[in-house]
C-alpha cells in the first residue's frame, strides 16, 4: 500500500471499484501506459508522448475538454499507481489499486479535486469525478475482457 492517496479533505472526491475478468498484469498494462488511454477510454481525447512510466514521469493529456499536466507520484507495478494532475481550474490526485482475485482483477480507483472548480461547484465537481471514474472502469473492463472494438486511429 502506498502512502500516496487522494486528498481526503478536498471538497470534491469520489471512489469506484469493479471486478474485471482478466489477469492483473493485463489490466495493469492498460492503466500504466497512458499513451494507450485514448484507445480504450472514451473520455480521453489524446495523450502526449510519455515513454517509460516511473515515479516522476510527466505527461500531458486531454479529457473532459481540459488539458491536464500530470506527474506520476507513486508506482508499485502491478498493484498501484497514483498521479497528480493540474489544469487552470483543478488540482487533482488520482489513484488506482489492482488486486488479483483468482483469474480476475479487482480494480479500485479514486480521485480528488481542489481548485476553483471544486470550490465554486463542489457538488458538480464530485458528480463529474464519479461519472468519469465509473465510465473509465466500464471502458477498461470492456477493453480487458475483449468486448470493445478499438477506436479508429
């Protein structure tokens, strides 16, 4: 278990979990390779070049109409990854925990927002995070279980 977590004092935060019928390493391969996110996560528009992901890796990506600058803060492959992300109106912390469950993988994810958006519209920000986490998990499940065609390039 990593010491890095979401900001539990943030006004906007959410958690979601799901069991995916795929080995943990296969699920990890999708989460820990940001450059592939647009292939399976319908909310991710693009991700810049990332390269090998380690603690301190910085990358830029676009989701929800916002360009996000992220830095990997914690990594314990294939169990845990956490990063921070910044936009003009949000400072986010996002974590993923993967646990082997027989031939399946239990995936738990959480995110918190601070900043103008979360301060001015905390309820909306929380609903936005919750929807994004649930949609991302559903897309990840479909991808890992082979039920979703890849996006055209």
